[in-house]
């Protein structure tokens, strides 16, 4: 058993593996809770990966809109360095603006696993030229960052994009 501080359910040691937190929380759960947490965990992973691949990498507007309607709350809030937008339609429009403008000829690649706890997910990404994603070239990413999402009722209610590396 992991040592705990007095009056706390938080272990006093640090975890060498980020997934240990989820494992420890699952051991502390009651009947049926593990199954619900497993389903939530799988849903967070799906939402985060589809956010990257099927929304911000999708060039076909109709396919993207189908995913937006399925995966985001009607009043989703998305904050990035450019500001905050609210609503599925505005998120869809902004994704198209990015794909037609500064991300034209570029693609997102997932740069690690989805990390999650409770209803929060985090996914790191890189932005590279389309030909690099197909295996050509070996230069570093043009842009790096990560998305953080908060899910409510099995859809993304809030999305935050943090850019960690920019060209220059």
C-alpha cells in the first residue's frame, strides 16, 4: 500500500509513471467504479485523438462537422493563443480558417500518449509539413504544443491549446 499523508487520499510519494495516479485512484474505488473509470478513460483518449486527427487535421468540412457535432458540447469553449471562441459552429469555422491559412500544407502529429485523470485529458502534438508526416525529411517540428480538454457528459466542454514551440 502507498503511504498517505494524514487526512488525505493523496499518496505522499511521487509517481515515477504518470499513469500511476490513475491506477492508485482505481484501487481506491468502490464496486462498479473501476468499470465507469475505464469507460471514461477510453472516452477521454478517443475524444483527444479525434480532436487532433478528425477535427484539426481533417480537410473535408462535412466529415469534420460530423465529428464536431458528436464530440463537443453545443456551447464548447476553446481557448488558444488567439483568444476564446464558444460553440460548435465557431470551433468548426476556426478549424477551417486555420487549415486554409497558417496550417495550409501542414499537419498535426501526435507526439505522445493521451494523459488523463478524471474528466481531463492532455495530448501533446507537433505540426509538421505534410510531406514530413509521410516520412520525408527529418527536421524538427515547426510548432509544438498540447491540448487540454475537460469532458462533461461524454463530450468536450472546454478545450485549451497551449503552444510551446513556434517557428523562429
